[in-house]
């Protein structure tokens, strides 16, 4: 489960790979990366709550593609509440 303010997602690729990307549910997270380390920040408010699939894709100079199997994650974004004090009110957590 991914929870909190965000996480860094990293991917490794074998030699001779020219471009790498990290994908969420089949769509690139950010732009393709051409330099190591291959990582992207997954922000807490950029992905909706629920189950998702993370995967890594690498392309060589001839545009041949290699993809890692997807990894299932569950996103649970934190929410905040604001309480306005009212006379004779008690909040217990």
C-alpha cells in the first residue's frame, strides 16, 4: 500500500537501453528518462485512491522495447479535516 505524502519509484534496465519510463496503469508517469538513476516521484495527490499497476519500460536506440511485469499497488491518499470550534464541542480521536 502506498500511503503518505509520496514515494519515489525506481526502475533498473539492462545495458544498451536508451530510454526508460515508469508507467502507472499503462501510461507514462512523467517523461522518459535517459540517465541513471531511473526514478520518478509519485506524488500523494497525483494518483487517485485504489488499486493500480506500476511497470517499467525500456527502449533501445532502435526502439526495441523491453517491459517488466507490472506490480500491483494500492494508493491511500491522506485527507485532512478542519474543525471549527463551537461552544460545548469535544473532538476525540
